[in-house]
């Protein structure tokens, strides 16, 4: 699925992907439309611009991933600002590509994103890794008074462990003999209790506390 508010750019990207053999299931020109269509067609990969009317791209990513955690988000933006890159990753984006990238670079990025690989324009990967390290160190220096999530139920903790191990909501539902919706609800409750925003932050939280073992 291709999301961009510029019609010519959106159509060009969709055409390049289709010609390369990808199945372009939908396109969208604004934020709310992107969320609606993503929920309807459940794309494997969303190529997402950040500057969208109606709803910013980072919020679009968050809302898509709440309902379909197996979808991968590849941001394709004109901005290379560090703040934009980090905000996109925090919203759940798997990768971030600058619009100056060539056709083959974009196609390769979409292929790798579909496989779950983190894909970044050269120079940005180090920025993202450095930020995660900084946050981890800051968490350690803050005293670490929350070794375990005391407010989580046993079921929420169990699901958090499986999320940290990389299982999709569907896989977790099958393993625990629960409905997909029930797993989603538990995850949303956990996000609220821990004051986190998305699956990426949830995984980082679990890994920092050794819940991925």
C-alpha cells in the first residue's frame, strides 16, 4: 500500500512497485483514508509519507499497527531530520528512506521491509541505534526502580514475553488458545499501564527487563 499526498509521486511509486511484481493493494492520499484502507486490505507493507493532511504519518503508523501488528511500515519521506526519523521509528516504522533514493533502492527496501529487516537510508541506521542505546542507559541511570511490571496481570505478562520473542498477535492467540481480539486487548491494556505507545516500545521495554528469554 502506498500513502502519499502528492498524486503524481504516489502513482509513480505504485507503478514502480507493480512493474517490479509487487501487488499494490491500495493507495491513499491523506491520513484518515490511509488508516481506513489499511484496515480494509491489511497490507504486508505500507510505504508511508510523513507529511499527510488530516493525520500525520507517525499517527497513521501507530493506528495501523494497533489493528494489524504484522504490517510493516516503510517511511518514504523528503525529510532527513533526525527528529522525524526517531519519531517514525518510535511510531513503529521498520525502515526510513529518503525520497531522493533511486528506484532500485526503493524496491530493495520494500523487499527487505516485507521480510522484517530494518532498512534505513545510509547514515540514519547509526542514529536510530544510538538513540536506543541512549534511552537504555538513561533508564539504567534513573534508578531502575521498576524491575518488574507489578500492575500487569499474569496473562498480560505472559503475552508481553511472547511479543518480546517476536511472535505476532495471531501466533500468540494460537499458542494461548485465545482470540486475536483478546490478545489485542491485552496488549492495549499493557501499553496503557506502562505508558508506552506501540509494539516497538513494548518490545524494547520487555528486552530491557529480560522478558525475552
